[in-house]
C-alpha cells in the first residue's frame, strides 16, 4: 500500500524531468540530492527514461540531460491544439507590428504554461518562457484568464516585474465558439523598453488581436461542425 504523501514512480520520474528542464547536465548524486531520493532509485528512473529516449547520458561526464524524444512529444502536443493553427497568423502579425515577443499560454491548475511564441527580432530579449510554468496569480496571462471566466469580455492585464525581474507582460484572452476562454496572448518585453506612451497602444492592439482571433476561431469551429 502506498504511504500517505509518498510519491509514485511516475511522479518521481516527472519531478526528475522537471529538474533536468531547469538544470541541464546533472549526475546521479546531484539529482539524488535535489529530488530527495536515494541514488539507486534515481538510477533506476534514469535507466527507464534513457531507454525511452526521454533522457540522454553524456558518456564522458556521465551527466544526464533531456533527450530528443521530448521534441516529438512537444510537437504532438502542439498538433493536438487545434486552435493554435488558426490563431498563429494573428500572433505573428502582432509581433511584426510591435516588434516585441508574443506568447500563447494555457491555464493548468493554478499555473500558466507558455506553449508557443513568435519572438522579437530585437537585440535585447527576455529569457524564453516556452515550456515554463508560473503562478497564475502573478502572471498577466493568468490574471487575464481568471478574470475572463467571470466576464464575457476580453480583459487586459499587466505584470510589471512581479513574475520575473526586469520583465513586463501584457495579456488578454482567446475565446472559443462557446465563448469560453481557452488561452492567453501575451506581449512580453524588457520592462525598461515598455514606455508609458507605448503601453496604451499595445493594450489596444493586443485586445483587438484577441477579438479578431477569437472570431476567426469561432468561424473555423462552426465550419468544421458543418462538415
């Protein structure tokens, strides 16, 4: 019988993958310390994940990193998000107009996960948020999605360095054919580049993009239902 509070093997494996996502090239001893597991347990998990291509070992250092198999899993996940194909052109157009990075994120429990971006071509960028998980209570994306469940409009929320130092985020939401918020669109840029005179325009363009993308998504879904 599983002890109360004890983690399953799957939970331990997922914790290990999350650790390697944050810190590459770790050995068994380091992983054991970070995860609070004995070395034999860590080694068994690594051996299983290595066979599946989820992790890879550097034969010289004997350290581990995430494997190529995760790329195919990521691709499969993105392909399963039917709305992404529809709204991707809107994301790219907004990036081109503002010359700032634009992200798509989804709500997962109490967190926001960033799943797709069109990156700015400017020389100074913020660290990528793709695949990263943040509290929905601090991110502009999380606050916008939470508010959208209580209203029928397209709320615009901001985050000024609360989630990450020196990073600003402005977000609104995408709604499906049932008018349910399903994702957030965010403009993410260095806080020092977010001039007050530009913010009002950014908010207006972002909200308009979300409205137009949602309308296009509804049309696409209605058309698919008629087939």
